[in-house]
């Protein structure tokens, strides 16, 4: 029988034990000497953990051993950890609290240690080194990583609230880490002591959240659940260590905590999480980049909506969101330069170039008689590959004109990236010429999202859909 994934084990345990409680296994003889013999060895550590597991297995959804409390005892501690993990029932997942994070080759070695040697189901990861430090862990089918998002320690805000340009560091982590793997591969560690951060992570993602800090660290169960639960009353794992493992009766303590969590769950009416795509759409609307009414287009035709992405640069946080959206489109592509279409795409292209550390070139709308008289500004060589950036596409005519200029200069073009596809034939027209269109958003998705959020009426939705159908 195939081994169950972390998510399969987790959701099965939640259903079977009616529990979001995760018991942390943190052997600490220095602080809790009454719970351990005078001599600490491999067998002592293993028997301690095995006893905790036997007493609590019917009340938990997960176990979370902290690797540091075992590593302090060297080889004996490592072997005790391996045996303790193996003692967990097969239908309960093990999430190793290791907070690994290093360059790719080292991360791959860490991945082998936790998934092949210790055989855990998930591990906590430090995201500071970026995507390539996490990818080795994601190469294991069925395994999961929990990225440090906002930790429970008192001084966390000194770093994690850092906000140089309209987006706090923990929000950037929430957006970026979601692009590293599927929703079943990537979760977040967000302290129960930080309900504002829990709420923000739930707004930005539908991923699972590990919320440490309940109990000894002072996190409030009800406040944490109200902030972090998803629309199904799940989406959170609540780890508790000292409150269970050093109780006089760990089994009874686990049951009491499970019941306390469930009682709080019943009182909470969690809202539906806002995905990053939906957040971008709502922000575009609120800034006035997407407007609805009656508008006269350059062609003289009437339209029930108007898209003005020149407004993006008036809001720094929106510009950053847009640049990140383009970057997600572009990462799978192979290219040497970005080529912005004048004029709305140029400031956006500059933001994308800065974010991705790529060069930006652009064709002039008109060639000047003075100066260099160049048709294309920037440094490039014939044969270089470029991706054309435009703010939106309608029929694709303006993009094809720009591509013609680039190709005449010896550049190679295969791909076009836009923020919004108005769904009026642009993708098909580009495809006929051999070019692929990559769009972050399509107008129909924008309309559906705004309608669901109550920003536009059902009548407006009907009018817009009729207009789009007639435009094809």
C-alpha cells in the first residue's frame, strides 16, 4: 500500500480524533528534572517520548518533535529521536521542528536527513535564503514544509515587521512561499501570540498554518483560531509542548486542550480567505485601475468598463504587487531581456526588472532625429531573447507592432506577458503569429471576483459578459 502523504495523515487524524492539537516533544531535563532520571541516555529519551505518544495518540492530529532538544545529547539523542519518530502510529503525521535553511546542496543534505533517515512527514524551514534553499525539500512526494512566517517570540517584530516599501517582510514571505510549491506542500509557521499576523496570513493564503505559542508563551486559543481558521473551520495546527508533556497526566492534559480548542472552534465564524490574486484584483479596483460605467474608447466604440493601468504607479504597494505578479509569470521562461511597450508598461517593466535583476529595453514610439537616433533603447545584441511586457492586451495589435520592431533589430521573441487579458482575441491573434501570451488576470476573473466581493452588481456583470461575447 502506498505511503500516505502528510496532508492525508493530517486530515485523517483531524477527522478521526476531532482534533487540531499537535503535541510537541521537547525533552528538557535541565528545566524539568523531576520528569527524568539523573542519567540521560538514548533509552531514557526514547522511553520518555514513547510514553507521551502512547498516552496522547487518541487526542492529537500531529506530533512535533523539536530536533534541538535531542541533538544536545549527540549521537544518543539523534538515535533516540529516530526511534521516537518511528514509535508514532503510522496514521499520525510527524512534523519535525528543525527550522532548516541553507544553500541548495546543503539543503539537499538536510532533506535526506529529515525525510530519508528520520522519515518524518513534514519539517519547518527558514525561508531567508529563498526558493532554492527550499526546493530540495519539496522534491519528496507527499512531504510538506512549514515556512517560518511570523514567529511567536517577543522580538519577532524587529525583523518580521520590516516594511521598507509598503509591504512587511512577513507579508512578502507569505506571497513568495506560496509560489514555491502546491498548497499541500507549503504551510506557514505563524505564532498564536501574533493574531494580527495570523489574520493577515489567512487573508493572503489558504495554506495550512502551524500556530505555536499557546500555553506557556501566552497565546490565546480563541483569538488565534478566530484569526487563522479557514472557511471550513480548519487550516490550523495548534502545537502545545510544556502544557502536555510536563503535566501530571499528559493524556488528560491533551484531552482537555483538544476540548478547549474545539469549544473555541465552535464559537468562531471564520471568513473566507482572500487569495493573493483576489487581493490584487480588489486593489486594482480600489485604486481606480478598473472602472465600470460607460466609456468611449479610442476606436469610438462604447464600453461598459475601462482599464487604466497607468494608475498603478501612484500606489507603491500596488506597483510591488503587480511586479510580483509579472515575476511569477516570467520565472519559468528563458530570456535575456525584458522589452517594455511604451508607455504604461515602462514603469511597470522597470519595477519587474528591479525585482528580477533583469535588464529592460524598449522600442521608441517615435525615432528622434537628434542624439543616437535609436529605435530601441538599452543594451542588447542580435540573437538575444526578449519577453515583451505590456500592461494589458485587447486584440494584440500594438504588441505585434512592437515585436516587429524588435525582430527587425535581430532580437528573438517567443513570449508576451501582460497583467490583464481583456479576452477580446489578443491571445489568438498572437498565437497565429507564433507568440505565446501569458496573462496574470483575465477580465472574466476580475468581474467574478469583484461581484463576489460586492464591488459590482449582478446587472453590471450581465452587461460586461454580453459585451465580451459580442466582441469575439
